[in-house]
């Protein structure tokens, strides 16, 4: 009898060991599948984001294509000193901060307002139709949208045709430096606010309906429901989106600006990316362009790190 009990116990222990071993093998196999799934992404990042970083060396050289990266004359920080003395560099930095700051602020506020207003719509079909229509521009390329905006705001465009009906002189929206910056910000907000509102609409669905019912019983109207329930419930999402947006403060939107601007509006519309493009590829000043691009990348890295720290502190957001 004692031997039978020992045999049963040993069999149970052996089965438990086999079960744990099979479980570990299953987890390992699952992890291998995950790594194989993300492997193409890692290869793409390595080829197109890591390997090209060798070109950073041009920022510290008097680069000559005929001599290559490792044969050009080393000048150290001279390119950075020269860049700092350029008035154009300070101008494009100012333009970038104004344009990017305006876009970030309005692309944070307007989607919130739109999401709250759309959330108040009772008719479900109308609500879905409006939501679909307003986020469709997000998927249209700026190459196409730039031509559309030229037809709308051009000298002989729709807007000037309407103004002419009221006896107003045509306005050169695409060529007036004082107007073009606002046009850039406004058209970007129009393109992106519908898509940005999706996040806030999702956050609104997580609010407990019982809060609205209890407040309505106590006599709260729609404005008070929005003020005391909806807006406070959106604060964590707003803080998260706002802090994560800090990392892109130096991205004024190359695609949009490049396809819409012209020489007459350089003073207010030229941003870091378009200036680097012209200096590096058009004027063939590779070292100066690399210097400006490197400075932008370093500042963006710092801002992204700060934004993630703020997101973790105020919204409990983390990626690791």
C-alpha cells in the first residue's frame, strides 16, 4: 500500500513537471512568434532610420561629394557657429515654432469641442454620417489638398469670386505673407480635427451614464452636464494628448508647407524642414543642412523624452 501511494505521488509530481515544461515551451514558442512578427519592422527601422545616421558626420565637415564622408575636411563646430549667425536660421525657427504651436493648440482644442458637440447629437445616423465626413480629409495627401486650396483661395478662386460679388477687391491669399501663415494653420486644423476627435469620442463612451442620470435628476441642464461631468472626465485624455504633442513642436508640416508655399511667403511660411531642403538639395550646402537637421533632431529627442515623462506623471502613461 505504501509503495502504491509513493508511485501515485511520483506520478503526480512527474505530470506536474511535464505540465510546467510544456507551459514554458508554449510561452517560448509564443514569444518566438511575436519576435518574428515584429522582425520586419525592426529591419525597416534599421535600414531607413539607423543606417542613414552615419550621414550625421557631414554636420562636422566641409563635406564634398567627391571626397565622401570620411575624406572630407573636418571642421568641428564651425558649421554650428555659422548657422547660429545666420538671420535666416532664426527666422525659420521662429516660423516653425509659431506654425507648429498654432497647429498643436488648435488641433487639441477644436477636436475636443467637436467631440463634445457630436456626442450631444441624438440621431445616431446623422452622428455617424457627420463623423465619417469630417475625418475623411485626414486620408487625403497634401499634394492633392494643396491644389484644392489653390483653387479655393487662389486669385481667381472660389473665395475671391464670392468676395467680388460683394464688391470687394480680390485678395492674394497664397501670396500674402501676413495671411499665408494663418492659412497654413487653418487648413491643417480643417484636415485633422475630425480624425483627432475620434480619440475623445472614444473617451466619452467610457463615462458612466449613471453620472448623467443622477445629475439630470438633481436638475442639471446640458451645459452643467458638460461642465461638471464631461469635461472633468476628459482631462486625463487631454493631458495625455497634450504632453505627447510636445515632441512634434519643431515639425511645422513639411508636406503641407512644401506643396502650398512660394517665394513670396518665405518670410512667414519657411520652416526648418523646407529650409533644410532648399539649403541641402537645391543650394548643395550639405554640411549646413545636416547641421540644422541634427540640431532639430536633438531638440526633438529632448522634447519627446520630456513629454513622455510628463505623460507618465500626469496621465500615468508609459510605453515600457
